[in-house]
């Protein structure tokens, strides 16, 4: 089964390189159907490989279609971790392309996925995921120059103690926090944040 999965990945890559985009959706759907037959790690690697290849193309519609197929599949398979990672990856791509309304919708979905059964933000169990959400939000609010919301997100970020964040995430949040403090004229705070961003 793994050979079939690898072969499909290669065919998808070749289809991308030769710009035969019409084949990719059906091939990718077939690849996802094999994901149940392999381990979660192998399936995750296959999905990420294909999404990375698609993200490098200029075919935005194709990329979004494949992300949508992936997210529906992951919801159906109840793979919450990969669903979250795939959504954050899509949000980052859309941020780079300045599609801020779509990013906002994804952030909203990510936020609701990180609440506990009573609808309260679950910072205790999902602190690292909240850090990723805050990184996306700080970039989004910096881009839209919504400093009020940026300040709120930044303050929420500082309250999380239960997470072990990736240094890149802390860097993004601290850099945006530094820019925010610069705009507010709080130069000492800005200096501190920029220092923490590049630590």
C-alpha cells in the first residue's frame, strides 16, 4: 500500500511540474483514500508533501481546492492535530498572499477548535496551539493595522504559561508586539520585544 501512496505522490509532483493541473484533484483524492491504509505519520508526510508542492504553484484555485478536500477528509477521519496544522499552513499561505478575509475565517475556526466543552479557551491543554493562533492573529492585525485587537492578542499571549512554543512563533509575536509598542511610543517595551524576538 505504501508503494501505491509513494507512486501517487510522484505522479502528483510530475503533474504539477508539467502543469497538468486538471489531473491533480482526482489523484490527490485517491491519495487521501490510501491514507487509512498507512500509519498516521506516513499519511501526514504524504499530505504535507503534496500540499507543499501545490503551494509552490501559481494555481491558487487548485491549491485551495486541495486544501479544502484535505480539511474535509481530516474532519471525517477525526485527525484534529493534522487538521489544525493544515489550517495553520493554509492561513500562512493566504497571509503571504494578503487574502486577509480568508485568514480571518480560518483563525475563527482554529479558535473554536481550541475551546473546551464549555466554550472556554483551553489554554491549559492546548497552549501551544493557542500560541500558533496568536502568531497568525498578530500578523493579521499588524497587516490590517488594528492595534487595539493586536494589543489584546499580545496580552493574551503573555498570559499563556503552559505551552512550549516554537521559537519562530515567539519571534513573530514578539516582533509584532515590538512594532505595536513603537506605534504607541513605548520605546522601552518595543526594545524589549525586539530583543526577545531575536533571542
